[in-house]
C-alpha cells in the first residue's frame, strides 16, 4: 500500500510540472482572453482616457485625450485632459501649443523638453492648472486639471 501511494505521488507530480509550466508560459494570453471575455478595461483615471485627436507636426505628434471626469458613481466636479507629445527623439526644445479641451476649456501650454517645466497661458476659466508633467518611454505627458463649467 505504501509503495502504491509513493507511485501515485510521483505520477501526480510528473503531471503537475508540465501543467504548471504551461500555466506560467500562457499567463499573458490567458489573462488577455479573460479580460476580453469579461469586458474589463483600465480606468481612464489611470490611462488618461481615449485619444480623441492627434495633431501631426511633421517630426512629432501631439495626442489629445478626451476630458476625464469619470468617477465611481458618476462624473466628478474636477477632471483633467491628458496631452502627450512623441517621439521623444524628434521633440523640439520648447513646445508651444494651443489646446481645445473638447468644449471643456481652452489653454496654451509651453513645455521645455530639456527641463520638464511647463507653463499655461491664455487659459479659459474651466482650466485649473497643471497637475502632472512627466516624461515616459516615448515622449512627454502633461495632465491639465479642469473643472466643470457651471
């Protein structure tokens, strides 16, 4: 009886090792399939929302995301619009661009790509200020804080 238990234990371990390896090797495709099947998506508060418009400047592009006011139970009073410039290798030293936040405000942003300092000018009342300016692997990103217009 003891010998049978040992044999069954080794057989179970021999079958479990390939299953374990397949699980780890197929983790990414399986997780993507699960996400597609359930309809889950990354929150716009993390991703910046969908890209609403892309402006091609020849050497580089500006991606304007949709204005994000999404909250757990409805829209928030404060939100943001994310602006991205890429590729980092083609960006000029100073970027100066006028942005229309899709009916949620207008502003002019100036970004020094060498120092990371950004400045807002000619902002409409719905534009609160700059939340974040940061480089990422492909370029630069700025989140501009917005408030709902009355």
